[in-house]
C-alpha cells in the first residue's frame, strides 16, 4: 500500500514536469528569418550616417582652414603693398642707404633665386628676368654689398651674359648717373666678361650667374678628380676632408653666400647647389609673389638681427 502511493506520487511528478519540457520532436528555437537582414540594414545605415558625419566635419575643417589661408594671404599682400609704397626708394641710392641705417651687419655675399619656367621662355619672360637681375644688382650696389650671385635653374641667364651686363649697367646709370659703380659678370665654366678700364677707383659689384647644372657638374668633376688622384697614389683617402671639398667647390662654383633670398610664397630651392648653403641664412617672405624692394629690405633686416652660432 505504501509502495503504490510512492509510485503514484512519482508518476504525477513526472507528468507535471513533462509539461515544462520541450517535446523531443520539436526543433530548437531559432531567430526569425527577417531579424538578420534587419540587423544588417541597421549596421549599414549606422555606417552611412557616421560616414556622412565624418565628411561634414572634414568639409567644415577644410572650409575654416581655407578661409584662414585666404584672409592671411589678403592681409599679407595688402601689407606688402603698403610697405612698398611707404618704403619706395624713388630710384635714389640715398634712400636705400637711409633704410639700412642701424643694421649691425650686412652680407658680403648675397644670393637670390629667380625662376623662369622651363617650357615657357618667351621674349617677354627673358626681358622680365633681365630687369629683375638689374634691379637686385642695383639695390646691392646701393647697399654696398660687394657680391651678388643669381641662381636660375635653366641657365638661360648664363646664355645671355652680355645682355645681363648691359641691363645692369643701364640700371646703374639710372640710379647713380655717370659715376656709377663698376661691374663684372662671371659664371662657372665660362670666361668672364671683359671689364672696361677705369682710371678712377670706384665701388665694384661682382655679379655671379649659376644654374642647376653647375652644382651637378662640379660635384661630378670633383669626385672623378679625387678618385683618379687616389688611384694613382697622389692622394690618400684619409686626406679627403670636408675642408678640401669645400675649398675645391668654392673655387669651382663660388664661395658660400651669407644670405640666400627667395622671391616666392614659400621656400623652394629649385635645385640650388646644396654644398654652397650649409651655413647660409635663408629668407623667404610668406605669401609674396614677386620681386620687390620691400622683400630685399626685409631680408637685410632679418640678416642684421640673426645670430650666427654655427652649431654652437
């Protein structure tokens, strides 16, 4: 009797628990067939929205930066125009010398970079280049800078050395009158132009014309010469030093300039011989687009304030 009651309780308990268990033939519960595409569509929409937000942020940043650049360029250009009017030299050496009063030092060798597009060599462009060289040379003569080197990448100035000489002399005569400074025009690997003899000693300006080819040719020639001398036993590899290379390149191209001036909105050396500017002070006027006296004046003022530490 007691055992029958126990069996009945166990059967009831089993039947009651079976109602809570899944049937053996029922498949396991799965997600709905439309839930996965819905999740993918939500992820795609989220990525699209984030991408559009990123594009919008980038466009806003680009617009702010472009506006800043435009305002800065306009501000600088207007300032340069006002400075060019206020500091205009009127073609008078005395005005230029007055602008330079108070400078603690001036460069003995000034170098400038002028540009002429390689595929754009019209007669008007060459004339413009000659006039720019003549103006800068005259400013140097007024500032009593004894040497000016002009770098032009294509070398077209070197092909017109007589025209350069005539253009500078004409500008000298316009500024100084009949008693203008003397002039000599030189270039690496070329004969110097003959200088007319003058009984009366005058201030003299040396105008040196260089191009991209000069630096490359001089380095190649020097390397070949040193290699041949080393092979023949005339020069020991231990004797090849920085001082020797500097001396040979200075003799082959020119001495290192004290100040390098670029007339452009940003600094671009355009293949300038690198060995010649190891310790050179370089000046570039931001957002400037043309050759102007105010750039020349600001460069000399910058050089006068510069401290030459030479690695110390």
